[in-house]
């Protein structure tokens, strides 16, 4: 709080400096290139491109403008370029007019309170008591009657006649065959490095995924991966500082980012063994084909020459992560509950927990202390990670683009491979590699204990999770499992957890490779009642009189997830993931066939398995809510305080 005034002064001083001296030409060039690239790429991700274009047109159309003006950019972009080059336009004047001279400026300071939840609860109780005291007996009876009517309405099923009025896709409209994405391997790449390509229409843009196998890392090194991957992108190189590198990426490419992927190899049966884990580090970038040379040069410099010995930036990232994760647990507790549960069953779940779950959050405090007090040891670990990962033997490259774009990029891909040596790291920053590979050292005894937990955070809502195995090691999982879990999520869970229970969301999800079922709620006012709903899901399936129409809708819902719209770069990356996992088109077709063949017997089978589920619980909520739940659950939930107070943080430093 004592730094609020300093922050405000720093912001205003920076804006004043910009208003006087402007932005550098390099910064403007990078920004303009980035904007133009995204306009021309028009990558809407999984959102339908046609719908995105329609919404863009509506912005002008509803104000009597020409619809096409909402999506046309060429004329405005060229005008801006011309004004910038001639000096007619200046960003400095905009900063001066709309920011510095803006009289509608507010400095808002928010301070945390350890008593706010209690105060709000007491205030609400007092207000409700006051309202009730002023009500007549008839008014009270009327509220009770209306509440009962609402409950009956919420629990009432819509009639077939009402449901038939909603337009819908029929099973006959569904493609029976899986969509096959073109895939080809370049067989004559230098040093026999695998290069996977996808000939897709990308409007002259090359999408490159530079992947490195991480199987040589030790378990101890995985918690350092989030800060490692950000340092690669944000600390510059020996030749460029972080700002120069960022501007070069902006000026020459459509963006470069790092990504870490922990997934399971494809298996036709449940496989949670340590050998099923596939751990990959990626540098992913895109550029117009004429700048593919620059794209691969920059990626090579990031991989081999990033300035990892940057204590200031590392501490900045670690402290930022700690704040982000503490906030994320409060706002997205269901994700943390799911990850926590998975870490009790498999190595794959454990890796996700120690790189992005509660365990990682708990480790951040120790890593901050290490980076502050013993930086040489910390940076040695980062350099050791780089040495282990960035080797030619670990390299596999994925490219997506049309045939001409792929061919034009080929010389630069080959050169990238040649520049990737058998060892990594510049001579001045070589670290010491240590620890045995994580799969070799893994033992299931390292799994988190299957304790039912209450993860305490300052919040007024709960995130209730429960999950466990319903298919076991070596068992075949039919495609119908995805249909029925989707059916539970959009029907039973939606109606009971969200509509009746009042939560913002309720989900049921199933992992075909893990054989694991999860139930989760989002921003839930309940806790024990929600767990009871989860436990009754099996009975719901077993007693359900399911019609052919209901089965057809469930199948269509599952197919909708499988056939969601994707841009060419997404298709190429999805195909690459399937290749890495060892999943063939034939495997995908078999799964689709099983989905389409889902029957009443499959619902019965799934319900019987669900009835045998001995799941574990992970709840994110307030201490009060968890303690009250424990009174009904005989103290089943073990309390773990996730977000430390400032006083606790100071004590841990001492």
C-alpha cells in the first residue's frame, strides 16, 4: 500500500516521457507488423470464422454504416502507414490528449481484508433478519410457497412436445468418417531429424512447432519449467536485451511462444504407467513465408542463447506467478481441484500438479527464496535444463502451410536442424546437468496421498471436486464413455448443480486413456449437497428410462466436441499431437464408430461402473464452509491453507 503513490508517479512520468520523445521507430514497426499480421491471418481459433465476420459487420451495420466496413482494413491500414511515414500522425499527441490531459482519471486502491468474509456474512444475516421482522405472517408464507413452486419448476422435465420445437441436428446429418488431416514426413532432413508437415491452405503463412523431448529431465527440475520457459522469451539473449528481442519478434514474425505439453501416449486400454507419459517442450511460431528465414533464426537464438542468468527477471516472473496462482485458485478453483485429484493416481497427473497446481504454488515461495539467496544454484538448474532439452536427438519439427509455403521454408528448416547441436547452451552459461530421468526415478509411492482435502482460500463460494477410476489398468474403454459423460454433464449435472443448486457451473468429465471420472462444480454455494449429487449420478443412470431420441442427442453432443471448428494451424497441431501420441486415423475411426453405436446397454454399463467408484475429494472454499461441511462429514476433509496472509509470508521468510 505504501507504494501506490510511487506507482502512480512512475506511470505518469513514463507517459510524459513518451509524449515528449515518442515511441522508437523499432517499437512502432513491431506493433504495426503484429497488427497487420493478425488482420491478414484472421485466426478466430475454435470460434467460427463466418460468425466472427458477421459480428464484425454488425458493429457498423447497426449504426447505419456499410456492413463491409466492419471487416475491411486495407484502406485504413495503408492510410495509417502513410501518415506515420510522412510524420503527419504521432502517437505522442494521443498520449498527451487522451491520457495526460484527461481529467477523468481515477486512482483506485484495493486493500485485502482477512475479516471481509465474516463481515459480509454477518451483514447479510442482519439484513435478512431485519427484512423478516418487518414482514407479516402472510408475506412469510407467500415467500415459502413461491420457493416451493420454484423448486418444482426447476425439477420439472420439459415435455417431448416442448423439446421438439427446438431446431436440432439429426444423426443422419453427422459424418460417419473421421476427417483426415494431410500429414507427410520429410525423409531426407539433415541428421534424420523428423519433420512432420501438413499441406493446408494458410494464406502464405508458415506455422512451425519446434518440439523437444523432455524425458531426460528429473522430477526435481519440473517445477522450474514454468520460469524457464518464460525466461527464454522474456530475458533477451547475449546479443539482444529483452526489449530488442520482443521488437524483433514483432517486426519479423506473427509471434513466437513457448509451450510445455505433458500427455499420455495413445493406448486402446487404460494405461497410467510411467512409460505412458509423453513430455514435450515446444517453441511455436508463425510468419509469412517470405520471413520464414527470420522465424527459424530467432527461434534458434532463443533456444541456444537466451540469457538465463537474469536474476531480476527470474524473480519478477516467480513473484508474478505466485500472485497469479493465488488469484487463480480463488477464481478457478475447479481446475486446481481437478489437477489435485489427478495427482493422486498417475505420474501424468503428478507432473501437471507440480508445474501448474497447488503443489507448484506451494513451491513458488521456496523458489523465490532460492533465487534471492542462492542465485548461482538457481541459474545452474536452469542451464542444466537447457542442456538436457535442446539437443538434436530430442528434436522433432511440425510445419503447417500450403505446399509452396512449405517448400519455400525448407532450406531454413534444414539450417535450423544443422544449427541445433548435440549439446545446448552458450559456452559462457553452461550449467551442470544432474538427476536421473523422471520416468526412471518414478515410483507410485511419490503420488499425493488419496486424502479428502479442503483447500482453504478467501472466497464466498466453493469449487467442489470428486474423482477416481471407473476403468482400471488394461481395460478397454469404449467410445460410448465420452457420450455418457457428456450426457451427465449437460443434463444431470446442469440441472442439479447449476439450475437447482445455484452454482455457476457443474461438470462431469472422463479421460479415456486414464479411465478416470471427474465431477466438478464452479462458484458453488453448496458443498455437501453437491457431493451428494455426485454420489447419486450412478443411481440416476441406472434408473433412467432413456429413449432413442435422448441417446441420439447425447451422441450428437459428443460428436460436436470431436468435430468442433478449427483453423488450419489448429488442425496441423492436432494432427502433430496425434502423431506424437501414436494415434492413427484408424484408431480415431474406431472411437468414432463406438461413439455412434452408443446404446442403452452402454448407459447401464457406465452406471454400474460409476456405482463402484471410490473417489477422492478436493474442495476449494472458505475455512468456514469447509469446517461446516466437516461437521456433516465427520471431519473427512483435511484443511490445507493455500493462500498465505502477509504475516505468514513474512514468517516463512524468517
